[in-house]
C-alpha cells in the first residue's frame, strides 16, 4: 500500500514494550530483515528506550523503512508548540536520524487547539525534519481540521474485533487515501467463530484477526506489538490468509 510517497507492507511492528537491550536491538534488525517496513514507536514509550533501541538498530534508517513516532501525550498542555518542539528534537536524537519518516500528534491536547499543535509539527516538516504527518485518537471532524494545516498521511486510532467505535473513521480514511493504523489490533475477542475459522485455516486466532482487519479496509495497516521474532513472523504470515465472505461476515 501507499503511505505518502512510501510503498509499505500492510503489517507493521508496535514497540511500546521495547527496551534498550542487546536482544531487543537484535529483534528490530531481524524484523526489518523479515520484511517489516513500518515500525511504530513514540516519545513516551518505555521512557524513551523504544526510540533509542530503534535508533541503535537501524542507524541509519533505510529508505524503505518507515519509523513512525509520536509526541504530545501525558495531559493538558502536552500538545503545546513548545512541548512538541522539545519532544521532536529529542526523538530525532534518539532515532539517530535527520528526518523522521512519519510523526504523529499522539493526542489532541484539551488546552491547545489542534491547529496550533499541528502548526508546530508542520514547521519541522517544512524544514525537512519530518517527512509525513499523522494524528492519533481522532474524529473525522478533527482529521478535517488537521488537513487544513498540513497533509495527513496516517491516522492511528484504537480498533479491533471488539472495539469498533471508529468504523466511520476507517471508511473515511479509505475514501481519502489516508492510511488507517489500528492500535491494539489483537485485543478484540472473536469468540467461538474466531476459534473455528482459525482451525479451518490451520492458523492462530491472532492471524485470523489480522487477516480480518486487512480485509476490513484497503487502508488498514495493523501494528501488532511483540518481543518475539517467532510471533512477528506469524503475524506477517497473516498477509497470505484470505477469508471467505462468510468468514468475514461471521466475525464482523
């Protein structure tokens, strides 16, 4: 699929538990070698260790790899231009890069208009420090306000088999050629139907869940988190699973 000017595989890697250890550096390197092209992190993850680990593993970030990070979470005022500017600078240093491929506003700040937060991010994009901009946990109205400030390449909202509160956002993103990145994609409960479909395909329930998400929308790019290379490869194998119409509707 296309994310801005990138061609990217449709299953990425979430890294909210990544710490700066030799094993986790090796995991990130192995993930890219296995075909992962989207690695998702944030300024806040594991106190900055997630970004540091990715920076150490990928120095320099290759042209075909999208490292996505985020800033502006933690309470009122965290989306102010001053806070975001400081966090962007820190993320650039941790990731050991001159340009962040994708940078999200992590949360809309109740004290700062979204236009002001994104204006600060746009300044870095205009200087070549950020290549593409995204936003997280937003409504369609907030996306449209954001797009008046800067082009939006990706939206990251919570979405899985059980939590469908952002159905309209999923469809909006598909219609507008915006990548929809569901976080916590595997936390949903598919019940008996999921178990039966997984058995029929000789697959894990997690693989069927990912296959369902991929079919749900052509804009969908899940980022399941794992610290296991075996699980990561299982997740990527979900790209080869095609659900029937009946199976898809049973889970829907």
